[in-house]
C-alpha cells in the first residue's frame, strides 16, 4: 500500500490561495476516482475538488474556513501500489473539523442535476426503517435531486436510512421516511423554556459576502433614492406577451423589462455605467452594459452577470438571467460569469417590501433595487383609480454620482416603465 497526496490545485487567474469551504469525506472513508472530496471558495465561485484515485482517506490537510495556499497538502489517501509520497516523507496529520450545521443541498458532479418527475412507487409495503442516527459531521450519500427534494420537504438527510450502494439515499428512502413522519407526533408545549445554543462558523460564501458588504459600506459614500412607479401598463404588456409567445419563447418576468429600461436610460447617463478604482483614483466608463442580477442561493447571495445586455432582446435577457441563476444556485457558475458587472439589479420579488436600501456592489457606483408590486388607489386627473404600483429603491456612490444625476437616472427608468412602448423606440 502507498500514500497519494493531493495538493491544493492551481485554479488559475493568478489565485494564490483559496478558502476550504466544506469537506465531503472524513478520515477512514473509502473514495473512488472523480468523487468530490471538498469544496473550496475563490473570490467569486465555489470549486469542487475531485479525487484522481481510488483509496481510503487517511488525513485531511485543513479545516473548513481555513485559507490554504495553492500547492499545500489538501488530503492524503491510502492507495494500492506505491502512491506519490516520497520515501521517507510523512503524510500530514488530520486536523479536527468543527461540528457541521444544518445541511443544505449541494450539487454533485452527476449527469442529471435537474429533478425528473418520477412515477409513484408500485412496490409492496415494507416495514418502515427506523431513523438513522449519523454523526452531525457525516454527509450522507445522495444525488442532487434527492438532496433538493429533502431540502424542500425540510428533511435532514442524516436521519434517513439509505438503501442504495454504500448506504446511498434514494427517492424510495425519502418516501419511506415521509410515510413514517406522517404518524401523529406528540404535542410539544408552545411555551417550553429553551436553553439550547448553536455556534455557526462564518466561512465560505457567507464570509465572502460579509467581507464584501463591510468593504462596500466602509469605502463608498452610499446614498439612496426611492421613487414609485406605476407599472399597470407594463404588467398588461407582460401578460399579453406571455399569452401570445409564452409557449414558443418562454414566460417573461418583470426583470427583463427592468434590464431593458436600465440599458436605455444609461445611454443618457453614461457617468453611472462605470467602475471606480478608488485606489488608483480612476473612473472607467463602459459602453457595454454588463448587468449583475443578484440571485439568492442556498449558500447566500451571489451576483451572476448578464454580459452585453444592450445586445439582448427581452427573451434573450430572460433566458440569460434564468441560465445564470441556475448556474449560481448549483455552484457551477464560472468566474467570468460572476465578475465584470458595471451596474447591478436586485429584487426580492414578492418579498420586496415597500422600501429597501441595497448595498453597492463595488467597484460599481449604482445598484437598482426593486420592491414588490401592490394595487392601491391613485389619483389621476382628479379621479381615484386602482393602479399597480411599485417602488424602485436604489443606491449610489456619492463619490462619483451626484444626487441630481441619480434622481434623473431613476426618473428616466420610471418614464420608460410607465410608457413601456418607449422601451423599444430607437
């Protein structure tokens, strides 16, 4: 038997160190070639580290949250044959990992990452398996589809019996667990005193988000501007287009219209479509409009970039937003897809509230925030009518953008949205 050392790979683009985000194996586990061993976090994206060999894990080179240099020892695996460890050298000792927190679905390198509809099971009833008591830091084997289904149903996979190879959890195992869970549970006192605590390490994507938000608030002189928009006509147009073209071109949300309005408005306000290097004291104006569209993922907020939005029609913009959001949520977005935006659009959809104060995505100088649409009475030409109203809550970097320019830019977007035909007049 020999030892195969896997070092932290060179991910490219001059990256000298990365953060170890999560282990998918532990000491003593048997692994196979191409199995994902760990996730590491760069400045922009999560990267899977697969195993190049079959063998048994004998040492881990770091703990989640640790920043590791490229070329440092990541993991040691016992293999058949000589391995790649030099004679006389010692493999690193395993480092203790902190207790895991609530499990979330993480994409694995399998061919089918999109859940597929399954016919109802026709198997005869079998005795229900008892819940499994795995260690808190043990990550059960399961496909991305099973993990997503479990997450949507609020099931912790470490309690589910796996009947597949090596204890892999299958859809039928979830069916059995859900059937067992349908039994009435004993009543829990609503006012019972609780003394439990949970410590959650801020690592991986959550730490990157915290660092970027803190850096943005520390460095930029934020100011916000809120304006209401009557989107009644815009919603009528959107519904009409979806009714006419939805089956052939896909359904449109509000976001492609907002991106289009930003593209058109920026023609008159090029001083807002910029990136500001405050260390070099240089403002770079961009002719291209690369719109960052904030997307919520299981790990936290990510901002994939719709590149050259000025060249896309409504359906092209919609398709790109959907593609990038899916890539971000599955952890498969590339570094290029997660960087280079010149302005950002953020929306919480139906949870958008009345007003928000979005934080700038440096080095950009503007972010447009969308609040929820509500029907309310509005006075028009002396008459009270019911209209669909929506607020735009936007923030700007006052070091670069004057208040008047910001207000005029948002008013231009408002005018385009309230008269949606103007979005397409050249």
